[in-house]
């Protein structure tokens, strides 16, 4: 079964590789608006090329940065 997530917003942390990257791609393919975050800018750049995905450099240990990003999206 394929989920239709058109118009839904998703925030994924640690999205630059492995399960995070696979999740970001799967959500985008299902139509979600994906905000992919990671501290690794080089690895995150791969996702920036994918339709439906916007990338953000983010250290989740910085609570102010997390709050700011959530408010923006």
C-alpha cells in the first residue's frame, strides 16, 4: 500500500544517511513536504537535489536552533 502524504509537512533529523535518508526519500515520494536536517552538510547536499525535500544544517543539541527551524516551517 502506498500512502498519499500530499501537503503534509515532515521534519526528519539525521537525514543525511542511512535510515534518515531513506525516510526522507520515502516521505518525499509519497508527496510530503520534507524538511531534512543533519549536521553533515556534505552528505545532506545529496538530498537537496531531490524534489520535495528542503535541507537544513541543524545540530539537534542546540535547542534554540531547533525551535527556530520549527517556527520557520
